């Protein structure tokens, strides 16, 4: 009995601390918070002003943390202090994947993608800056 427990524990301790078994999203950009790792990629890949953009995301909880209750994505121009004119709709696609549609960056310049992952009464906010010409 004791012998089998001693055998199991080192295996558990050797597991990676972050995002074990996170589904692969080829070519994605990685952002992370204390609790989550989020990969995203856009469709089309090259962003253009005033064009609808879809965003594919994979959200993976770190070490033993719960799956997200909800995921949101938005865009914001920090230098102009305004967001998008459109609100993205995010749908869970299973296995930690989320598909967002309806984003549009309506002017050139610096935009921040803002990702919000809600779980256990807290929201983790992650951002990634992109430039639109
Ligand atoms: Cu602006």
C-alpha cells in the first residue's frame, strides 16, 4: 500500500505546471495571466482597417484551476481612449476552444486586443497590442 503511493507521487509532481494538454492552435499568439494561458489567431491573419475579423482562441487553465465560465474579446485604442463600434460574439467550440466573430478595427493605429476570462468570481484580463495601417 505505502509502496504504491510512493510510486505514484513522483509522477504527479513531474507534470508541467502550466496548461497541460492545451490544444494546439498553429501560428497563434500566446498571452497569459496568473490563472490562464490563452492562444489566439485572427481570420484573416493580416488585419485591415474596417474589415470584419474573426478570432479563434484556446483558453487553458493552469495547474488544477477550473475551466473558464466565459471568455470575451474586445478591441481598444489606448491612445484615443475608445473601443470598437462592434461587439464581438464569442461561442465556445469545445475542448477549450472559443470562436469570436464580428470584431472590426475601424481606424488605423495602435489597438489592443483585450481578452477577459471569467472563472470563480474573478476576471483575468490579458492584452496584446497590434498595429493597423
Ligand atoms: Cu482611434
